[in-house]
C-alpha cells in the first residue's frame, strides 16, 4: 500500500514538474524571438500551457501582450487565438457575457481566414458553455457542427470533449437513447487516448443510462467494469458510489443474494470512509431489500436512519426514494394515516424536483440534426454570411448588456407607478365592495319576489282549474239527487220505485262527499297548511277501518277481498295515511269488474313498511301511467261509469312525500294494478 501511495505521489510531482518545465522552456524561447508571427505562435503555446495549469493571471498578461503584437503585425490568426483563450478563462470564471463576446470575435476571425478547425474549436467551446447554462438547443447546435470537423481530422481530444458535451445535453433534455449513443462514442475515443479518468466517467454514465432504460444486466456489466478499473486510493468516492448502485440493479430483478452482497459491502465501505452520500444510498437500498423480504423491523431502522441522513445531507433524490419507502413501510404495518402523510411529502418533493430538472429555456432538440443538414457546411459557407452572423452575435451581447441596465431602470419606474396605483386603488376597494354587497342583496330580493310571484300565479291557476272541475262534478251529483227528490215530491214515482233508486242516490251522495273530501285535503296541501303530525300506529287497524267503508260497494260488484295485512307499525301522520289508503281502496273498487279480486297487504322492506293495494281489474294503459300523480286532474270512469275528480292520487303522492315516503304503481292492461306505498317504521334523523 505504501509503495502505491509513493508511486502515485511520484507521478503527480512528475506531471507538475513536466508542466512547469514546459512553461519555463516556452518563456525562455519567447524572450529570444523576434517581434513576428513566430513569436506570436510561441506565445500562444505558452498561454495554452498556463491555461491548462490554471494560472489565469499570467495567462491574461501574456494574452494582452500577444494581442498587441498580433495587431501591430496584422496577424489575424494570433488575434483569433488569444481571443479564444481569453474566452475560455472568462467561461471558467462564469463570466458568460465576456466569454461569449470573445468567442464570437475569435469565431469571426477564424471564419474570415477560412480556418474550419479554428471555427470548430470555438463552436465546441460555445456548445460546452451553453450546455452548462442550460441552453441545450444552442449548445447542441454548436457542438454538432464542430464534431464534423473533429471527426474528419481525427482530433481525438476535441472529439472526447465534444462527445461528452453532447451526451450531457441529450441527457438533460431526456433523450436517453441519444445520450447513450454519444457516451459510447466518448468512451471509444477515451480508450484510444488512454484517458483513464475519462474512461471511468463515461463507463459510469453508460451504466446509469442502461439503468434508466431498465436494461439492468447491461447496467451491472458496465458498473462492474468501472469497479475493476478503480484505484484503491484515488477513487474511493467513486467506489462508494458504485457498490450501492450495483446492489440496486440486482435488487431490480429480485436477485436478493447478490444485491445484499454489494449493498452490505457498500454500506461498510462508506461507513469506513464516512461518506454520508454513500451511506444514505446504501441504507435506502438495503431498507428496500429487507422490506421486500418481510424483515420489517430491520427495514424500519435502516429506512429511518436513511431518512435522518437524507435531510442532513440535502440529497433530494435519495430523500424522494426514502419517502416512498416510508410510505410502503407504514402501509405494511397498517399505519395508513402515516403512510398517507409520507405520500403527500413524496408528491410535494417530486413536484419540486420536476420543476428543478426542467431546462432553463424551452428545448426542442428532435430536429437539430435535420437543421444542421439543411444548413451549409462550414467549408461551403461564404465568409460574408458568417461574418454577418458573428457580428450580429457580438452586437447581440452588447445589446444585452445595455438592455439589462435599461430593464433595471424601467423596472424601478414601473414599480413606482404600480405603488401609486395600488395606494389609489386601495382607497376605492372598500366602496366597491359595499356596492357589490348591496347589489347582491337587491338581486336576492328580486329573485325572492319573482319566486313569490310565480308561486302566487301557480296557486291562482290551480284555483281557476279547480273551480271549473268541482263546479261541473258537484253540479252533476247534486242535480241528480235533486231530480230524484222532485219526482218523489210530485208523486211522479211510487214509494217502491223510489226505494229501488235509493242505491243510485247513495252512490251520487258518496261521489259528492268523496269529491269534497279530496278537494279539502288537496287545497290544504296547496296552501302549505297541511303539516304532518307523525305518531307510531298499527297500519293493520287502518286497513280494517277503511275496508268497512267500502264493504257495500264490494258486495255490489261481487268483488273478492283478500286481506293479507299483518300487524306492523308505521311512524307517520295517521289521518294522512287513512286518506291515502282510502283513496287507493276506492280506486281499486272503481276499476275492478264483477268477480275481480282485491288484495291488501303490508310487510317490512329495507327497514321500512311497504303497503300494497292490488287488484285484478282493467289495469292502466302505458300511456296513462305517466299522467298519474301529476297535478293535471287526469281521471277516467270506472267499470260502472263511476266518475272522479282526478285529485285523489295527486293528494296521495303529496301526503306520502310529506311523511318521508314514496309511492309508485305497476300495472298491466286487463291483468290488474298494484299500488305501493313505502313509509318509515320509526322516527328519521331529519325529524329528531
């Protein structure tokens, strides 16, 4: 182990020494050169070495001197190169506007020189900068245009960087297949360059992409490749990341033994290294494994430890995974209220992460390569067009700076105006709200008045229709009775003949009495004076009392009455139920023929009392069923020409509904009719 550490230190010192030696050599060479283009070229090599060594201050001083020399000898290539390196330094310092400004100056000069390679290098650097800022469309366009030149000239170092940039851009725009394609290309180039660090990163990226595509076997293959390449001392953080990831992949297809092997090893390794990110990742996955294997108690301790770590570390991706595990854990334990709380936390955090992972600018990269194919290649592009484009870009950057200052001033002015408007508006809000309240009150009053008007109009219409019907029916019944009495008074008929007419007189009197009875109850209900007074009573008693009232008519028609009623209590207004049953029995007799059967019954149904009055009479045609129970005075004559007012069933419906019940009918012509009434057996909650 000590020998390995010493060897690594030796190579690091050797690398630093080699770099310093190159810089010193170039500086000495530069001091003895003439003021010509050769000196500029040497200076550019020195600037490049200083940039790689990240000695930006010295690099910028050489850039300034080299630019002055290049301008004095009119050496455009030198000016383009120093602008390019100056842009790179600004980009590393996150000074976007200055970086883009110098990149565009460099690109313009390379374009004028028809230096396709120079243009490609600048375009690739612009692509890297734009991708870093989240402007993936611009980044992809620039990098794709540069790649063509790099591929033609076998510039592997530039290709490695360009492929990696494109892979990252495609990943961030959720184009997983394209990202995988360019990561594989980057890996191929880095293997040619023997770039060990780049190979590890590309291999890890490929493994993660295969995992995203749910190709877990492939993901494991590449993760294990990374693991085999790791330096025990230099790559500890990467090993701590890879071990739990391999375990996660085995967990995806339920290979619990191998998953446990890697996850336990990963947890131990990260605990030794005190890598909290690695510990968190391993704990989440081991907790999931134990939860799936029904080791609930062990899973609980691991998941809750991961939860505390996730909050402390600030890793929202692992915290999101942890919320999902907590939700599953509490569901398994039957703690559904806690599970629901974790579910809310999960979706809340997921929404935040989805927002954060959105590109900074709207992106549509589907047709980028098509756009590039339709554009002219760099070699065929006219210099004038490119110069115009580059000049426009430079002017655009300058305009953006001016626009920024202008926007700040405009914002302050607008803010002042908005503040004044707000203060003025605030004073009138209260008055406006009061007006709105008054308008609402007036509108409600108008609606109430209109409703009363319609109600009164309806009552008036009912009254007119009622008087028309009643006057006609009462007139017929009373006139018939008076005619018989006049005949008797004038001795136009004998006592024996009058005795024969007495049943007909009695029927006419009954009709008039029933008419007035129904009219009185119906009018009360229409005037809203009919309030039920519910009580508990036996419906069988009501059946028996009402049957006695119609016994004479039953005997006249020789109707068979079957009494299947039984003792059963109803909670309703007794007098109203008597009216309902009397009307239904009278109707059954009215529409029954000689020898027909009327059956009365009651039973418990769905916790309520179900009353049924059934007859085998003439039945009701289908088209007339819809007219029943409506306030339209619909009536037909009975089997012996008995007349009616059409009010009986309307009254029945209203009385049933007043007592929290319902009424309906089933009928088949020439077979018979069944009237059903459903009423409560006990006091309802509304009446309590």
